[in-house]
């Protein structure tokens, strides 16, 4: 369901996008470094899940309708920024004793799956990206409908994005393991993640002010 003549250009564009630092990369890398690979993997899966949902919305045309409504985008900006601020505040208030042990990260992993999923769904830039990016590679030279092509293109993007994020987790998680064994770092790891969430909130809310 993808025109093979546009596939090389599409893959080149996807690789360039994956290498460009953004809020998703920051969240996944920082969670891997702060809480270990397991948490980073679940954050990556949460991000991929949101990508699949956005792909389905784009293929159905729902996201295009939302993206064309300025008020809807403003609301998403505010909700997304407020959600990230709350996550940052929760981390800042957390005590060092709340930090997960290396062999007991299941609860934290589930938490970051949900956080990555919700924060990306509430990010209007992610929504607009799927609306603006995928249609550029829809071709009239094959029999598949535009919706089917956008679905295939979006799923390919999400698979490649997940693989890239898992490699990132493996690399950053190596550093994270040594940090998690450092008692001083464990005292401040929640504060570090709180700062990351505040940065992401400002990143999102700055678009609202433009």
C-alpha cells in the first residue's frame, strides 16, 4: 500500500526526523538514564502506541479536522502543557525513598508508559505532523486509497521510530545503570525528571503563545 517509487525519499525523510532531537527523544533518554532500561523501553512503547493512534486518526481524516480548528489546537496545547507541569510537580515532590530499585521497576515502567502515551497524544505538534507529513507521500499511481496509504506510511514510521528509540534506550541505559548504583544520584533522580517535565511543558506551552 506504499508506492515503491516514493519509498526511498520517505525513508530518508523519516531517518532525518528520527535523528532530530525533540521532546519524545528527551523524555525517553532522560527516563532511561534516571530509572533504567526497563522504564525507557516502556516509555518507548507508550510513544509508539500514541503514534499508532495518531496514524489511525490521520488515516480516518479525524486529525485533519482537529488540526484545522485553531481553538481545538489551543485547548490541546493547554491540556498538554498542564499535564506535563503536573508530572514535573509530582516528581519534584517525590522523596528519594520512592525511587525504584533496579530489580523492582514494574510500577515505574507502567507509569512512564502512560506518561509518554498521554503527553504525545496531547502534543498538537504531533497531531499536525501526521496531518502535514504523511499526505506528502500519498501517490495517485497505485490503487490503494489515500487513507490506506497514510495508514501504511504511518505504521512504517512508528515501527522505525520504535526501533530507533529502543537503540537509544540501550545506549543511554548503559549510563543509567551506573548512575542508579550511585546513592547521591538516586537522591536527586526524581528532581532531575521533574526538571525534564518542566522543560517539556515550557516547550509545548511556548507554541500556545505564538
